[in-house]
C-alpha cells in the first residue's frame, strides 16, 4: 500500500507529542520528516525533543532544526507551566541517538515535498516561522504540497495581551503567519475546534488503562497521566489536545467539518488584535477564500482515535 508522506513542523510540546504519536500510529501515513521550531519552549529544547520523539517512537525520518526566533519581534513567553520544564510533561527521554539533518528545516521541507511529487501533507502545529522561511527560500513550494494543515488561530484567542483575540502559535510570529496565509491554502484547526474536542477524566482513565504497563506505550501513557493531572487537578487546559486534532482531521474527514473562508492575520504590533486570524465569515471583504476553517468537531470520534492510538502502542 502506498502511504501518504507527511511532515510535521512542531515545537514539542505535550500536544505536539500526542500529534506525532497519533500520526505514527496511522497505517496510511509515512512521516518523512519532523522539523522543529521555537514555541512552547526554547528552540534548544524543542530540537532535542524532536530527536527524542523520533527515537522513542521508532520513526525513521529526517529531523530538521529550524528557526530559533520569530521573523521580526522577540519572543519571551514561556509555556512550561502547561508543557512541563522539559516541554513534554513528565516524560523522561534518554539522550537522543538520532542526529539532526545536515540541512535546515526549510530545506528539508522543500526537498521532501519535491520528492513526493505533490503528494505531501504538511502539518504545522507550532509557530509558522519555518514555513514562512521555506516559502521565502523556495517560492514554488506550494505546488508540491497536497494539503497544508495547521493548528493555530480560530474564532477566538488565548493570549491575554491581545484581549484574547489571538491564538498562541499565531501570536508568537504573526509576520510569519501573515506571509503563509497569503501564499498557501490553509486548513486551519483553531481554538474553537480544539476546545470543542476537550477530553474528559474518563477519557484519560481509559487511555491509561489501555496503555497498561506496556513499555512501548510509555510515551502515550505518561502524556495521558500528565494531561489528566494538569487539567483535572491543577486547572490547566491539558485536556485540550490541540495539535492532535489537526492530525486527526487529515486521518479521518469525519472528525472535523471545515468551511471555506477568506482569512488574514493581523501583524501590526500596534493593533490590539495582533496575531488574530481574522475570518471573513460573511464575505464582506469580497476576497477569494484562502482557508478551510475547522468549525465543527466530532468529539467522541476524536477521543476514540486517541484511544486507538494508545491501543496501537500497547500492542506493539
């Protein structure tokens, strides 16, 4: 069977780790590269985590190191309260054996896209800096991409500095996001969708039970335990597995319902809504739709997919 080649550009990240584990468990996907960008935690940590995740999950792919900072403005916010100091909750990684690719993330993305002859599905589940640089360096990249799916944006935000109008991944590098939305057709899985797919304590209990004591399920078991504790005991939003929903939407089209709209990103640093993905829901701009926006979610199906993921690793 011919598998669909995919690249996951990410900032691992608890939910990034779920996303990579879910993609790896899909029999129809072949992860050809994981590329790291600064975001949830520093580039130094996201890079190491990308190598470690490839090692731990047995993914034989390229791991490209990308941007260490946004295109224009500095980034000083730390999301380790949600993701843990390591970025991946309570997961303890051995030192990675895998070595990073000799080429930067943007060149890895382009080379694998060309190699795929237009069949590549590109996921960006962190800030869009690497993707923006890839488009600057390789303007013909879009013609080699089958679908481009992000976790970011949405109809509301989670960054209080913007009056909760901007979502974290977009707000970190709004300049990159603006450029990407202008150059590519985007499938956007935003906060309105991910919040609608929040897991329950029972979901996590079932995931932990499915994992059992299996050594091969160590990663997803620890992620599930961390998410349950952080959300149910500490009140964080770790029961919202943001990035995995983007992956799930491309595995099973019944998980997410997309609607086609024109979307632009506000990147003016003086604007109160800097980083907002402004969705033209009523067609008032008269501009052609450039984005498929996730508007509805089948929450039980998404939860079942994560449980099937746990089953995959428990039975390895």
